[in-house]
């Protein structure tokens, strides 16, 4: 395994989680649906914890959690762009539309976040020693939460879009009732949603 690239992934993942805190703060402000606002508030707290967990991983790998890197600048810029998009939508004065934009931004952020953690999990399996232990523990702590963040928000996004199009939506989405944490579970929840219309 290329240690330099792994170090970069860890630092990018930390940067992404830091940006995720800002994404969730903004998304919560855009949420109109109380159930969604409550869910995103929970995800905000979890994301703040993910920042702490990755900071600890940095220390286990003898990395400076604040080390400036061009790759981190890119990650930060993407996160700032998502926050700006939500702020623009909110400023336009249509709360329902701003909520949809927020859903899309969270899905985009969580898609990358999910990938980061998947890669970190694969790396943890290849490492040995204390670094492997630290990375594996971090991954095992965060994995289910990341799955929930992605699949549940995708469900919210789908159903809110359907509602905005004037069709019957299932709110909260079936992903909530089924406690979806896998791609297969998400597919089943989407099918359940279609059947219940």
C-alpha cells in the first residue's frame, strides 16, 4: 500500500467531514419538514464526532490534522460550494425549493463521504499494528452511520422531489421505517415507496 496516498486519503477524509459539519448546519437551516430537520440535526452531531475520530486517526498515523495540502483545498472548495448553493436557494425565498437543494447537497456530500470511509475500511484490512487497529476501530464506529446518512437522505430527496412534482410522496420515506443501511435495503425501500403510491 502507498503510505503517502493513504495519508492523503485520511487528511482528505478529515477535511470532508469538517466541511460536512458546515453542510449539515446549513441543511438544517433549510429543512422545512420537522422529521428531516430532526434527522439532519442528529447527523450533524454524528459528523462532528467523525471529525474527532479522524483527528485521532491522524494522531495514530503521526499526521498533523491541520497539514495544508492541495487535495484538501479541493475538498474544502467543494464543501464550500455546497454550502453556497444551499444559501443561494434559501435566499431565493422558496423554503420548499431550498429544502430540495439541501437534500441534493447532502446526498452529494454523503456520496463522497461514503466512498472515503469505504476506502479507509479497505486500507484498515491491509494494515497491521497499532495504525491498523486505530483505523479499523474508526471505520467500525462510523460505517453504519455513514450508510444511514447516504441512504436515508437519498430517500428523502427522492420523496421530496416526487412531492414537488405534484405526485403522491411517502414521507417520511420508507428508508426510515426499514432502518436502511445497505444498497440492497435502499433498493427495497425505493420499491416499497413505488408500491405504496
